């Protein structure tokens, strides 16, 4: 995406920020290669697991207008207009400073732009949960009397299909709340799907699984989670997994890995 004249970067991020998995602003041609590689992979339907982007999803890529034109055009537009000054009149101090600044800006803008860089596919990295964490969290859920699932958009991401996720939830038999892209996963009349009174349900639960759900404003940054409950957080992204941890909430177990696969492991363990 490229910023237009009537749509500012802040406006785009405000509208799309909650749906973006990654947000990058390119400030010079030396920065694009890793970001362009990510977009290249997404275009060819590769799973965008990278050290920069663990969670799949849309990527907002902003390119300043200066780097969208060839060097010759930008150089011509930034060059001082000597024709407006009589040849007999030397440039003033302010004119020399403007010329120096524009040349410096041009050099910084295109620094390293012609350096060859690798453009092959980036290596894929898939986070896998530690077996010890899985065993501990499965034991917690096995003893729970009032377990509750909170599912976010991330549970709908491949490689596991939504049908397998639905089957795993139904076999677990835990009541759940669906958020984001997970809405509609269980159909219209599934008895496990709760639609209202989430705050009260969280208050009464003794074990809560945050599967792709993040402790941001949607969960009052963790304030809705009772301190008496055993909280099991599952997320692909380490940053989202630990968001606001230690401020208003603290997970008993934090598992970084595939949500659906972990649900299936719980199903086979409990």
C-alpha cells in the first residue's frame, strides 16, 4: 500500500491497525529488501513466518513518494534552480545551505540503493510448543471444574483447517467465546458457544485458555481475568503472548505455538 494525498498514514493505521499483523514504513531504499521479501512471500502464498513477522496476516507497507520515482527524476526535482539566479550573482549563504541540505538528503535517500541484495525466499520458522508446557497445561484443564475458552482470530490461520479446530473444541467440551475471525466457527446453535455475559463467565471460571486472544483493550488489558483462575495463554507471537503480563494479569502457563494443534493435543491428553 502506498500513502495517497488524501489518506494519511495515521488514518490508515487507525482504520486497519487492529487487522494488521505487521506495519512498516520505508524511509529510504536501503530499508525495503527484508520488507519486500515478506510481501513477495505473501504474494506467492507462502506462510509469512519470519523473525520479523511470526503471526500471519496483512502487512501494511508504506513507501514515501520520493523512493517511487527514478533517481534521475528525484535529482532533477531536488536540484537548485540556478536558472532563476543571474549568472553574475553568486549564491547567498542561505542558498548554499539549502543546496547542501538537498544534496545531503538526496545522498541519504538513495544510499546503498544500487547494492545487490539476495531476493530469494526467506526461511520459514514455525514455533512449536514445549512438551512440558503442554503436559502442565493439560493437567490443569483436566482438573478444572469451570474451564473457559477464549478464541481469537489467530486460531483460524493455516495450516490446520477450521473443521479440525471445531472438532477439537467440541471433543474438549469446554464452553467458549469466539472473537474476531473465529466468530461463526461453531455455527448458529452450538451449545458450547456463549455469546453474552463474558465478564461474569470469566469471573466464575477456574481455568481460562486464551487461544489466539490477546490481553489488549478487548480484555481490559487483562483486568477481566480473575487472579484466582489458572490462565493458559496460547499464541504464535511471543510479543502478543506476553502483552501486558505482570501489569493486570499473569499466565500460569504461556505456550508459544500453533493454537489448533495445541487444542488437539489437549483433546488427546484430557
